[in-house]
C-alpha cells in the first residue's frame, strides 16, 4: 500500500522518537510472548516436581520483565504522542501550504467542499491511523510473528496444523477488501457532494431566495442525505462482516487445538505444561491476529484518505515560480503581450495572437463585447495564468521568469468580484506587510470615496466585515477594495470592471481618481462602459479573443468600426446621479432596427412611455414561460441569460449589457 510508504517516510523523519518507539514496542511484545511461555516452565519444572527454587527464579524473571514492560510502555506512549503529533502537524501544514501554491485552475477544479472534507474527515482518519491504528498494527504484527516462532519451538506439528486453519481468519477480510474500499470511497464522495451543497447554499442564499430555488436545493440535499444513509449503511455492513469473520474463525480454531493437542499429550509428544503454554500463547497470538483484522477497515479508510490527500499534494501549480527568479526593481518601465494565445482548456482558445505594448505611466483600456477576452487578457497580465503560446513581458522580462513577490509588489489587481476578509475594515485595508500608516489608510479611503461611509458606521474603521464582505453593499465592497489597492501604492494598477457595481456619481468619482493618479501609476482598465475610458491614452478593442482595433477615443471613432458601434449603442440615455432615473433620446430609439423609418414625433411618444426599473443583484427580471409584456433597454449594468439544462444545472448562454435591449416581442 502506498500509504504505508508515505507513513514510513513521515515517521522516519523523527529518527530518535521513532527508534525509542520501536525499542519500546519490541520490549512490550517480547514480554507479552515470554509471559505465556513461562507457564511451560512453571508447570513442568516448578509445580509438577515441586521445585521452589526454580519457582522463585521464574517469578523473579517475570517481575523484572514486568517492570521493564511498564517502563517501555510509558516511553512508547510518550514517543508515539510526539511522533504522531509531529507527523499530523506536518501533513496539515504541507497540505495547507500546497493549496496556497496552487493556481486558479486548481481552485476551479476543486470545490470548497472537496477541500474542506480533505482537511476535516480525511485528516481525522489519517490522524487516527497515525496515532492509534498503525502503532497498534505494528505491535500486533510483531506479537503474531514472535508468538509463532515460540509456538513452533513448543510444538511444531500443532503450530503448522493451526497455521493452515488460521488462513481462514484472513481469507474473509481479504475477499471483502475491494468491496470495503469501494464502500469507503462512495461514502467519502457523498460527504463531499453534500459539503459542496451546503457551501453553495450558504454562499448563494440570496440568489436562492431571490430566484425561489429553495425546492431545488431541498431536493438535492434530500437525495444527497439519502446517499449518505445508503452508502453509510453499506459501509457499516461491510466493516461489520470484516470484523466478525475472524472471531468466528478463532472459535473454530480453539476447538481444533484442544482436539489435536489432547491427541499429542496422550501420545507423549507434548507435556501438560507445554500444552498450557501453547494454549495461552496461541490465544494471545490469535487475539493479536484478530486485532489485526479489526484494524483492517480502519487502515483501508485511512488508505483512501491518504490517497485523496496525496492526490492534492501531487498537483503541481500550473503557474509556478522559476527556479532562479528575476527580482524586479520597484519601478515599472513597460508591460505587454507578445503574440499571446491562451485557452482555459485545450478545447478552445480565448485569446488568439494578441500583441500589445504598454509603457509606464499610461492609462490603457480594454473594451469590447462580452466574452471577447478582455478580462482574460488582464488575468494573464496579472500572471494568474501563463500563455499557451507567446509571452507576457514586464520590463522586458518574460513574466514566467520573474519572482512572484517582486511582481506582486509592483502590480495590484482589483476585480469586480471583491473578496474582503472576515476581520475589521482597518485590517482589510492595511493587511500584513504594508508600511502604510493610519494617515495613509484614511487618505486611500478618501481617494476611493469610502472614508465618509466608514466614519458613519458606529465602529468606524473597526467595523467588523462579515461573510467575506457580504454584509456590505456591492459599492462599499468595491470602494474598500480600491482603497486597499491604492494603499499598496502599486506602479501597475489592473482594474477589471471596478465601476460596474457603483452608481453613476461614485463611478464618476472613481474615474476622476483614475485621472488624478494616471501618470504616476500605469493603469490598465477593463470595462464595458465606454464613457469612462474616453480619456484613456490607448483603447484596445477586443473581439473574439483578438484585438480588433486600437487607438485613442477620437481615433477609434474615426475608424467607424466596432468601437463606434459600441459607442453609439451606449449613448442617447440620460441617467440621474443616483442611477435611479433614466430617459432615452428619440434619436437613440430610431437606431433600433424595428423603429427604423418611424417618424420622430411617433418615437417621441414612445420614448415618453419608458419608465426606469432598478434591478437588484441576482434578481430575475424575466423567467422562461412568463408573459413577456415589457420591452427593456439596459441603460446601465449587465444581465445574464441563464438556461436551466436538465442534469447540468444552470448555464449562462448570453450576457447583455449597457445599450442592449430585450423583450422586443412585447412591442
Ligand atoms: N475560468 C474560465 N474557464 C473557462 N472559460 C472561461 C473562464 N473564464 C472565462 N472564460 C471564457 O472565456 C471567454 C472570454 O472571457 P472573458 O471574461 O475574458 O471575456 P470579457 O471580454 O472580459 O467578458 P465580460 O465583459 O463578460 O467579462 C468567455 O467565453 C468566457 O466564458
């Protein structure tokens, strides 16, 4: 078994403790075998001939051996406690550190439940085996081995006869082993699935309520709990069979031993003392053997756990650090992409032959239709992925050769999905390792337009953030994340749709902030809102994974291509500063294909019919099957069209954003 090797490797790292433990076990086993053997000499040499002197010698040897045995037991317990604790501590830490090293694809492959189960139930069963089962297994195996040698010396014929019959004790468990392994694996996977459901339910409780999906989750949970019951029952029955079989076999063996032993005594091939010693020793060897088979289910279970933890430990990060990485100086000269092709999976590429050069201090925007690869390009520039072909370069170094810590000091990524830690706002802003002072923190919060909001909370900067930021509004979370990034004073600020959750007034303030800091910092901003990048030094327009157009706003409008059509789509609306009231121009309506040719006076009447609807995050606007009686134009924000596919769950089939429309059938 692989896990035996794995355990031995861990155990032998603690040489002194391991040696102490082995010595103590040897002493204990030797005593447990020698004690029954003393019966032969007591009966044959002391009791039968009534020899008091021999009796006293045997008694003395037993007493000294007993004392030694007690001391060895205490030393063994101590060394085992230290040894197993050390091994488990190392395993836990190794697993944790290994997880931290992993890249994004790993976290997309393994769900939270998969990893939590490995830390909880798998680690617990590994701990059990390291602390209890394997030392016990070692001790009992040695007892069986040494006991058998002694039995052979007492009466080899009886020993061989018993050995042949003893195979019965091991055949049963062996036959059931594969079944037990399968039962264990099934049970663990069922645990994982259930953990993932709990995780999804807790994280998505708002969406579940909003979309009224409680029933779906209840059904899923009911099925998974039923699976836990069925697999748990199978596991219980297999384990019970495995434990019961050897005990039954031991009973049969005892009967045979008395029969054959009696025969040997009657034919003067064995003394009475010899038989008594044999019987006692055989019972203790049998007990040790049966203990071994009791341990087997436990060892199988932990073998599976070792296998599952081993599987994680074998995963190599897809983005790894070079063996001798280049330390970047604290200044940025340029960053860019050189003929980059990249796909999240081998089946398709999300970026194709993308080349761009960004010099220090410039403000660059990536725009384009949804799914065109803007965020993917930013992920590669942040080195969360490495390109399949081509290179991402920083200060003319291939990003793959650069030390991660020096790169992360230069560059900070702020994304739309803001994650805040469950600690105070202050901790979230300052984090570890930053040399920022309280004044710097307040300044960054002011720049991100969140200082006043924080100060309006009773505990101010000491306000506790709950549920990874879920206790705050999307805009508050986003502004704290922007302040956190600014506080690190990065030379390269990578922004991925950072203003999409903000109201127009706050968005305008963040855009002003970008204008203030541009030049000092290199800014790359991914956005679908073109009005916010009019001032950018260069705009790259992405289309189907390629850069379709590049230039300044004015240059791109002159080209009259994709950018122009995106720009026109997003214009012709008027939105109040709080984002709650919108109107649409007649000219904008006239551009919609189905209003073509309609007189402006009629369109004016239609424009007046529009009202503003504000949708909350994750709120369903239209559900399949509902009567479509409203025509919508999205002034601001993103809508996903999600389809429920049986057995596959929900699939995003399209994304609509600023300027897109839907529900024309209602017209
Ligand atoms: N982790 C991922 N694994 C697999 N495919 C992905 C992953 N992330 C994005 N994609 C796919 O890659 C393509 C490009 O996505 P990307 O997020 O870069 O586009 P985008 O232009 O930023 O769009 P949006 O504005 O909607 O965010 C899309 O088809 C998307 O579904």
